[in-house]
């Protein structure tokens, strides 16, 4: 079993602001949360039957409970988080979607390797208010099992709609779930979201948020709850499947007196469990971890530790100070009765390294002034301006290396739609962990090389920073995957 020390914890995953905005953050400068504790609960579940996952899904504003407060949030089917969807490789998915928001929207199936055109994982669809659309696609028979998710992805509204609450898990059940050790483990799903609501329970206006930094809310919820309780048997195994569904916030997770045994990154299983003391989840990333019930009694807090993701001028300094504040309790682990000791799995997968690439590309991540736009976030000096332009064109059934070079002053998690990749190196040093990912953290001043195989599906999709305000403010590119005969 591989073990990383605290200084080498796995990255799973991975100016122009006025004085009034600064004073707003000063007034809201707090990391305390209402002291509540309930049993952790998952969202309503929809599972495939006889090879078909079919359901009605409605996006609408709903009044929901958020801790001990009522809040008017954006929901799928009136739930925070949204219904959990479960299917198997080879299953057909049919989602009858209705948009009852006051804005256009669509759905992105984050991490799933499915068609990127038509009524599948097509981020260029515009579903207007009061319109309906049926999403329909088939999960490939060789699709890995894992933890994936769905959320809106209409450019310009992505951060706002996700921050409003529109996010849900999409689980593909398969080979990993059938391992005896994991079948015996207790399974819990944790959807991490942050919110900002006013005294009347309404969502705070984006005019009062630091969009250049990427908005963060003063309320952090786990499955829509504040500090829920999770039971753990002494001698048992707890499998946590964790999603960072916040638009900007990084979660640096710690559980006192316990290690995390990482078994999957971004929904894709590792070759073997990796023991770490901390987990860093950037927006969009998922982690599957095991926790051993190796204590006799007591309560243990799942903490979000401070993380400084960078700054921009005076306002950035304020946000940096918020990020360096005190740890936040996200959930509480409670020991219950004793069970026969369960063993950790040893072999999980057989990941192979990818062949050498046919092409190497360079993507510089930065911010700057864009004509007619003002301050914006850029890739290779370009602001995302149209879904009709092609920024990068690749060939199906090829492998490419992409050098992601962060020359800015903030960390950027980089996400590619439709095709998972392997991290090759960071600042020229080989990546120690062989894993499949769909989102990778590129720290300020860092160069990360990723290797991507483009397989199965052609058409146009996108890559972007997964601090979603940065994506909405221009840090995105259109990717065209062409067939070899094109």
C-alpha cells in the first residue's frame, strides 16, 4: 500500500474591486456555522431498472431547509442536493428535463464518457425558461464505475446557477462496487456546497460577491445539512464518496486520528489504496476514500482546513485572509458498536501508462485586460467570446500532451469535458501517482503536463478553469474532436 505524508497529500481533485465590496466582505468575515447536528442523509435515489434509467427532472427555485434556516435556492426536483442517479455500464439514460428557472440553462454530465453532441453531454444546448428537453444517451459497456455528477453549464450563468444549488451525484455502479471488502463497507455520499443568503433567506446577489476571486459562501452544507453526524463501527470500514460541488471553494479535508485511504480520483479507481492524512478537493473533483474504525469511542470532526488559493490586489488580500482563517467542522464521525474487523482491499485496478503523444500543446492560464470586456481570465491570452469559434482541434484515436502553465497569481483547477487524462509531471518532476482524472489543480507559478487519449466520441466540447466564475469570465476554450476521416 502506498503512503503519502502530510506534506505530500494528494491533490484529488488537485483589482478593480471597489471599497463597498471590501466592506461587504469585512462585515461577513466569519467562518463560524450554526451549531446543528443531524444524521447524514443522502438525496433521493433514482436507479436504473432493466437497463434503463428514466426520470423527470425539473430545475426550479424552491424553499428548502438549510441548517436551521429556510432558504430560497435553485433546485432539481426541489432537493438540495439534487437526486442521486445510479446506472450501470451499458444502461440507457433518459431524463425528461423541464426548465422552470427564470434563466436559460442546460445540464453537463461531469466526468461521464458519453457523446458530447445531440441531447447528451452537450454544453451548447440552450434550454429556455418553461422549455422541456429529453436528454438521452447510453453509458458505454466498458465505462468505469465511479462517482460522477451533473450540474448546469450554460456559459455566463454556470457559477451563478451552481452557487444557487443545482448539483447532483451520478453514480456508475460496476466492478469496484463488487469487491468483497467494499461491499462490506458502510457507504456514505457527501455533497459539499457553500451558499450565501441574506437575512430573508434569498440568495445574495452576485454584485456583492468577489467574482474575480471566485465566489464563496459563508454557509457550508454537507448534503444540505450543517455538521451532520456519520456513524462508524469500531473495526468497520466507512466508504465516503465526496463531491466538491462548490463553484470556487477548495476543501482541504482532515479527520483527527484517522487516515484517508484513497481508492478513486474523479470517479476512477486507483491501482491500490493510498494512505494520506489530508485530501484537497478543488471545485468539480471527487474522492472515494475508506476510513478504518480504529478508535474505541468518541467523536471525531471532519474538518475543512484553511487553504490559500491566491489573491488579486487588495480584494485578493482580503479573500486570502479569509482562506487562512480557522478550520471548519463539516461533519462529525461518531463511533457506535463493534463489528468484526474488516480488511482493506489490496488490488483495485490495473491502470496502464499511456503511449507517447503525437502532439504537445501549450495552454497558458492568466488574467488580464480584454478589449471591450475589461478584466478577464484568459487561456493563451484569449478571452472566450463565442461558442462558434474553435480554439483547439484534435483527432479521434490520438494521444496528446497538454502543458498547463499558470503564469497568474491564483490557483486554477483545469477541467476537460468528455475525456479523462493522466497527470504526467509537475514542474518537470514526474507525477508519483498513476491515476485517471478529469480535473487537475494547476497552482500559481506551476506547469502541469497532462496526457489525454481522445476516444470514441467526436464533436465540439470545452475545457476550462473549474473556478466557475473564472470560466464565466473568459477562461474557457472550445475543443473540436474530429474523426480521422474528416
